[in-house]
C-alpha cells in the first residue's frame, strides 16, 4: 500500500468564446448546470447578422445572373463560350468576317472603293477585341462568383455562430457574461468542465517506481464526505522523476456517476499495490464512527465494552483492522446508537444478544476464521464479527 494525497481535477475543461460580436439576447445555461455537446448556451441578437446574409446572397445572385447560373437547378458555371456576353461578341466577330469577305470581292471587282475595305477590316478588329474583352470579363466574374459564394457562406456561418453551443458535455463552472451585454469576437463567455470521470493528480516517491503500474486499485477519502471511501484506477504514470521533490506524477481515473465529487477536492488515500494474507477485518455494520474515531462494541461476559479500533483499507463492506482487536471477539452489529459500555446482554435464539434494558437492541455472532475480508463480511450476514481473512488489499 502506497499512501497518496492530491487534488481532483476535470480531465477536460473548455473555455467557450464567442466567434462573432453581438448583444446577448438570452442565456440558456447557468452556473452549475450540466449541458450536452451541441446545446445552445448563449444566444446573440441576430438581426444585423441576418441582414448581412441577405446582402451577401443578393450580391451572389447578381453575379450568378451575369454568368447565366440558375442556382435553383445547378450551381455549375457554364463554359465561357456559352455565356451570353461571349456568344454576342463571337456573333459580332463572325458577322464582321463575313462582311470583310464580301467587301473584298466587291473591291476586287471594282464595285466598291478601297476605303470601304479599310472600314470593314477595322470593324473586324474591333469585333475580335470585343471577344477578348468578353472572355476576360467572364473570367473576372467567375473569380468574383467564388468570392461572393465564400462571403455568403461566411455570413451564414456568422449567423449560426450567434448561437453559442457547448463544444463538449459537462457542467458550467464559470459564466462571465450577462444578458444584454455586448460581446466582441473571441470573448470568453463560459467555462465547461467534465465531471465524470475525474482525475486524481498526485505524486509518488521514487522508491515506489518499481511497483506502481497502470490499473492498480486506489482508495481515498475527501473532507466533505469523511465516512465515504471512493475508488479509482491508476491511469497515467510519468516516466520521469522530479529531481527536486524526488517524486513522479501519477494520474488516477475516478468514476463519478452521481457527481458527488467535485474538481478541486483534496483527497487522501492509498494505492493498493499488493494483497496481504491474514488480514483482520470487520463488517461495516459493526463499526461506529464519531468525530473521525472508529470503534466497535465487544461482547464479553454478558456485557458490552466499547473498543476503539484503527482501520486500514476497505474492500466491499469490510474494513481492515490495524489495531484494537485480537481477532476472536464477539461484536454487536445493530442498534449501536442505543447501547453503551457496560450494557448487559444475553444470548438469544438466532445468534443475537438481548439487552436486558432494551430488548433486541443488538445482534451478535461468534467470531470465526474466514477466507478473505470480503467473504468474512458475507458469511457474517451483517451480524458483526471480528474476522480473520487472507484477502485484504493494502
């Protein structure tokens, strides 16, 4: 058994921030509340963001119309030659070419003057330049289309980001904003901590480096619940030793389904490294604890005697006894708050003692050898005996 002390921490802590600026319209989770991943925690006012979406969509539809894109059917952009402006420029160029050929024939035959040919050639050059200009304009519109599509998607994302959602499940450990407050981008609004499981962080002396390994059982107590024993398993072990403290960090995974434990609790306990034989143990119902002092009621010569005991580790409902008993005592195991040292008892049928002043105030059973602390408790059936076994962990 290796003693330990340390603090409980959340294995996952998330600081949630606002990705957009805006006024807080509502807060849907408060301090201490448990939330699920994806749940809306804070809602920002969306009027300005909705207008930005509509503006971006209008600009996008305008560019799509110039390119002949029907977004209701397909978002694919047609080839350059199928766009109206390019088709018009190509048609004008083709017409200029035809007129050039006709003019050349008529000039050759002497039907038109040479000046008319020069004019038609100039018109063809202008038409060819118009085609080139139309193609360049289309390429520019296509680039603009990509930009406006991205701007439209970004505006929709910002609108969605106005609903600040929980990125992970957990409990709200901190809320930093109020309803009606204006928050800027990247402003932290809440902190979420995971409560199940928790981690117990501790440091173990280097002399135990050869016996500490993963999955070893751990038992510990915390100050708010002094009578409860909590369990865990060694999860992570540091490979290096701190040269100042001569210890190495160890993390213990602790299940916390009922949320009884909280991050920040200070814990003291032990890592159960070996299994010892001949461990003396008593069942839980035979123990009385007051102000951190544990005792049992030993039945001797027809009377009850209160005996203080030192306890070790717990296994199931059995507690290891380090000092205070020999192992063959008969113990009272019920109505412990009704009996005191010196109370006279007599044995009755069924194995229980009878208090002359308070009938059936306590039960007892003769002590006997058991195979283990856990089995001793089971065989005792709740009647309370000092038992000797060979299965206690420490």
